[in-house]
């Protein structure tokens, strides 16, 4: 077996459809036999017809259940509908990256000349405790309404700049400086950028592994971290 072979949802779905088609064919055949001969020979085949009819009904019921299961599997295998969140290992860092300058509830990135909100939207900064409260998830259009003259959504490039390059080769690791940006929710690691693709899609960044930006439905709800230029 090829060690590089991967599971193919589309191939899996095709196999299920083939099985359901075979079941349907068998059901039709059973129904045809259930009609049976007519006239004088009908009485002789009455018992057989009843059995065949029951078999047909059972097969139809199984097919309906199979179709329902197939639709459920197709929804689960559509990444655009529900992007998976990998299991994360949270690493505690002792020191903040030297590019960042701490200003209580803000972090200044001197490399990119950007000031970031230290906490995710919905949280608040409490000295000696960090970011407390629950991270609030918003649709893309909701997120754009929570900006202000000072604070805004980051561009795709700005948000991607927070990915820690030292963690790109480390699978399932929170890929951000967890001292500069503490208390992230491991179940809410997609963050919106302010970069639109079209009327249906916008860009977000997943803060795990390499953190490659993704095009996702604007109606999805993700976390937000606001930014502004300069100190």
C-alpha cells in the first residue's frame, strides 16, 4: 500500500452511491417479481408475492436511511461549511519576542510599526491576570461594524505577521507569541482579517501550525483582534 495514500471523501461518497444504486435495482427487481403471474397461477404465487413485497418495503426503507446518511456525510466532508480546528498544544513562553513592546493592554510591533489590542475582542485586560472573559466570535460584516476611527481589522498581511515563524515546523502548536497575546481560546483560533474576497467570502488566519490565511464564508463567526498603525 502506498504510504502517501490519503482518504478521499469524494471516492468514499461515490462508493456509497454505488451501493445505494445496487440496493435500488434489487428493490425494483423484487417489486417486479412481487407483481408475479396473473390468472390461474396467481393463487399459487400469492405467498411468494407477499414475502417479496415485504422485502421490497424493507429495501426502500434501507435506501431512505442510506440517502439521509449520505447527505449527512457530504455536509461533514465539506470544508467550506465547517473548517476543522486541529487539536492544539499550548506552549508557555518565558519571554516575549523582542520585536514586541508591552504597553499594558496593547502590544507595539516595532518591526511593522503596528499597535495591537493585546486581548481578543470580547476580553479585557486585567493587570497581573491577563486577558479575562470570553472571546466573542463575529461574522465578517459584524466585525467590520465594531471598528472605530482608531481601531480597525488588520489586513491579511498584517494579521499573518503575528504567526511565530519558529513554530511553523511544529504541528498542532499555538503559532503566536503567547506572552504578547495571552489567553487565546483553543477552540476559537480563526481570526478575521479586514481583507475581502467578494460579497460571499473574506480572509481569515488560523493561529496554528503555519497559519496560512484562508478564504472563508463571511457568514461564519470567528474571533477578532484589532490593530492600528503607529504607536
